[in-house]
């Protein structure tokens, strides 16, 4: 009887651990989310959506490969620089696709992301804010300021 209970608890523990691990988003999912987010804020036309999807998909695909290489222990010094260069190049390319006021708004969005102001959620009647970081699944709670 003890063996059955132990086996039952062991199986539940293993399944809980497996369920707790989050699957990393695919480059396709990342690109779609980026386009949706930018479309909500910048009112993109179909051509802009298509180009931005292509740019962010390429960036996400290359960065995913760099992350896999890092996780396997085959990271090179240049890989970290390459990761951020990809980000900067994609940001510049997206900005070039945008027109007039969209560029100004996009600059503000990027500035907010870099300063950590992006994705702040404030609940009604509460002082506590929750900030979702760029890394999926991690939440950063800022200190309360009185």
C-alpha cells in the first residue's frame, strides 16, 4: 500500500513539474504578437503589417538559434553582440516602414520598453502595479513608491 501511495505521489509530482515548464514561443508566434501589438498602437496598413511580420519573424528565428546555441554551451563572444545587433537592425527597419506620426509613436514605444515602462498594468482601486517583462513568464513587481 505504501508503494502505491508513493508511486501515486511521485507521478503527480512529475506531472506538476512538467506542467510548470513553459514552452518557449515560436518565431511565428513572436512575429504575430509583435505585429498585433504594433497594429493596436500604430494603426498599420496591410503592407506595413506584412513587412513588419517578415522583419520580426527573421529576427525571432535568428535569435532563437542563438539562444539554443547558448543553452547547448556552444556560445561565442560575438553571439551576444549579434543578438543585440539583430534587435537594433530590426528596430531601425521597422521605423523605416512607418510614416510620420507612426515613427514618433514607435520611438516612444521602444523608449518605454527599454526603460521598463512597457506593459504596466494598473488595477482599479489598487496601488500595486504588475509589469510583464520581455521574457515570457517572468513577472517583475516594482517597489511601491509612497
